[in-house]
């Protein structure tokens, strides 16, 4: 059986194969398929991430009250610990002052008596401010910090009377040997009708 091809010679390509065109078409098809697969995977990952993000936000919203409660408990605990430390320091300081007052009675000569004992903060790095009993309430003292809170007392001013000068000297010497003070400074001695009025500054040790 014979077949007759009536097409012009230029169009008679029966039995021939265009390899370049076939490779090009195959490449375009593979690239399009890869892009479809990549976009599908990207879309799937995006939807998954969006779902997980929504779930995470929901979990955070449910945990937010617990986090706030935990932060409040931690804050209360820190405040309680700070208050406990202050209370313990106050107890130690109270024992220190009690011991100091008791020991002063043992080192005071029989003809010497104290009329005033004043605790105050002394600026050891600069000038030495003297405590003033006539200072107006709220007035800033030297040694007061910028926050308006007077630092913990580190010095004692002792005022009293004695019958004789040697008694004052003995008292000063006894103060210098007490474990509470690192420096004892004799300030003033004035003869008055009630006796010899004296003033003594004593700087407390750092551990007091």
C-alpha cells in the first residue's frame, strides 16, 4: 500500500525528529512542574506556620495571667527578703546599742555622769559636721545623701559632767579601749555650776 504526501517539500518532515525542540519543551515542562511543586510546598508551609503562630499566640494569651502572677510572687518575695534583711540588721543594731549602753556603765568613773548620748552620721571623707539639736525638722544636714535619707549613724556624741579633770581623762581612755569605737576625740571641757561639762566624739567601727 502506497501513501502519497501531497504537502510541499518544505513541509514534508515525516519521519524526522527535532531533538532540540523536544529538549526545550521538556525543560520548560520540568521547570513549570518544579515551580508548581515549590509553590505548593511553600503554600503548605505558610499555612502550617500561620496555624502554629495562631496556636502559639493563643497559648501565650492563656499563660499571660500565670506569668503576671509569677512576676508578682517574685516581686513580693524580693520585698520580703529585703524586709527580712532590714529586720535582722535592726536586731543586730539594737543589740549593739544595748551592749554599748551597758558597757558604758562599767567604764564611767563614779564622779562622772552622762546627760546626753546622740547618734549621728559623720562624713569621714570631708568636713566633720557637728550634730545640732536645734536643727529644724526637714533641714538637710551635712552627710545627708541626695535622696533625702540620712545614712546610718556612724558616730556618737557624748555629753556629760564630771567633778574632776582626771575623771574625764580616765573616761576618754576607757572609751578608746572599747571595741565599739575606732576613734575617740575629746571636744570640749567647760567649768559650770554643776561641774565640768565635757563633749566627746566617738566614731563607730564599720562592723557596728
